C-alpha cells in the first residue's frame, strides 16, 4: 500500500445533507410550536442521521407486512413505544391495527395529536406496569432499546410479555453493531446507551418467554457506498480534527447589536 500523505482534508463534509434536514424541520414544525433549543437540536439530528420520514415509513411498512395475528385479538391496542415522529404509528394504522403511540416528548405528542393519531405522553415502562395483563395485541419499539440500560430493556420485554394477549406480537428494531457503518454512527446520538447485538437481543426476547423469534435486517448499505473508495482513507487515521470559521455576516450582525 502506498504511504498516506501526512494530512488530508475533507471539504464541506456535511454537503447538502444539513440543508435538507433543516428544510424537513421547517416542514415538520409550525410557527406556533413551542420548541426548546434541546428539542430543536435533537429533532434536527434525527432528520440528519436517520433520514426522511418517507424513507423510514417504507422500511417499517415492509417489516410490518410480515406480521400476522389472529382476528380475535386484532382490535386490541398495539402500543408503539417511543413513537417519535410517528412513522411506525401511521403504518400500523394503515395495516388495520388499533395503534397507540407513547412517548416522553411533549413536542412529538403534540405533533402527532395534530395528525389525529392516538398518542399518550408518558414513560413506556411505567405505562406498561399499569396496563392490564393480556390486554394488548402488540408492542412495538423502533430505535428505542438502544436508549435504555440493559436492565430496563429486560424489564420492557418481561412487561410486554405479561401485557400481550396470547398470540400478540412484539416488534423491535435497533442499530446493528455487526454493520461497520451503523456502529460508526451509533454515538452521534448522545442519548444512545449501548448497541445491542442481534443474538443478544434474540436471547433476551426468548428468555422473557417469547417464541417464534425471527430476526430481521433492514436498511442495507447502498451499493455505491460499499464500493466507493473516495473516503476509505478516513479509517486509516487515528486522530481527526476540524477547522472552521464564523461567517463575516454573523460578525457584522454582532457589531450592529453592540
């Protein structure tokens, strides 16, 4: 392998992705929405790294299409834990389920209420504790369990098993640490606690009592990115840094304010 140059630069590393995420944010929020700086930043981060809502809906639609339950329990609620922006909640309704979203974000609950979706503001574990046994058709949680300590994941699974009616379903999704691309982006979300390995998740689910366990894998790395060698060199440097400037327009604005 030829020697690497002593330094390389990556110009405009975010490209148009940040601009696109900001536009999606503008489309999602209304002027009257009261949003804290922390909520604004976190939602922008989700839009930037997770991608457009239409893309997520398509992914969850394919997964949900493989789930079948007996008609006798289909009218029971399906709780979508950590419903977030509501992609899975909408797809559950499309599929004919009685879907109810639960989230700790007051902003997300407000936005989903405006769409006439059934939602509740609360903590998933606490809500499950108070639910009646055998009262749910399904429990879903997409990109939620990686935000929880593993003992809380275990409790979530045990409670879900208790509250689901016989024949009810559990549907989870979380980043795949077997995938280098997924793992390398894992801690871009500072609320992530730890990645969960597929076999580890299957073990936890089955020891909680569930059967007919089936792992699914979604969001393949695009072929172009698999073959693109343009940025492969980034993996070969142990350190990284950044140089950036505050725009002169901001300096002029500060001068006027002063």
